[in-house]
């Protein structure tokens, strides 16, 4: 489980996705890449810089009442727990990819959701988040990923229309 939450573990997947986006969208791939970055920046900044400082929920591994009973598998880290930025980021990217690729790759829906869910579950499993942190992060990520994916799709469709005229 600690590997599933490690960003370096997923580098091969990210590289494969980048190659696919470059191949699939060709000259418009820069739009997809920029919007994917916007998705991650939004999920990360809203979760870490806005929600966490407002809520101030301690991580299970930092909570004095729970600390002794938490089976911590990694370093606890600082900062607050609610919402999970890992969950927000991964569900945001998953929904973004689903919105863009669902018509061409039917398997992307279960694959992307499973990937984001595994990363999110790993956060609870290693002892750094409560289940509600992950659930709220997932909802936040889904909302942002859906929105940015929809915007990106609209931009790409508009460019396709102009190309045909």
C-alpha cells in the first residue's frame, strides 16, 4: 500500500498516458496537457491551500487521542488531514481523463476509477487519513475533473468545427 500512494510508482503510467495523448490529439495535445495541469493545480490548491487550513483536522497519526492506536506505515507528515489532496488530485485526473477518452476507450472508466480509488484507499491504509478525508477529496476531485474535462472537450470540439469550415 505505501507504493500505491507514492508518486514515483506511477511514473510509467503517467508516461504512457502522455504518449497516448500526444498520439491521439496530435497538434491539439498541448490543450489536453495544459488542462490536465490546470486540473491538478486546482485540486491541489483548493484542497491544500483553502480547505485544509479552514478545517484544521489533525491526521489520525497526529491526533493525540488516536495516535497510539494508528498503525502507521509511512511518516505521518505535517499539515492537516481534511480533505485528502491525494484523493482530490487522483480523482480529478481520473475524471478529466474519463471525460476526454470515454468515447474511444470504454475501459478507461473502470480503470481510472479503480486507480484513483486504490491511491485513495492507500491513504487510509497507511494511517495518514480518515475515510471521510478521502471521500471528501474524491468528491472534490471528481467535481473539478468533470468540469475541466468538459471545458477541454468543448475547446477541442470547437477547434474541430473550425478545422472543418
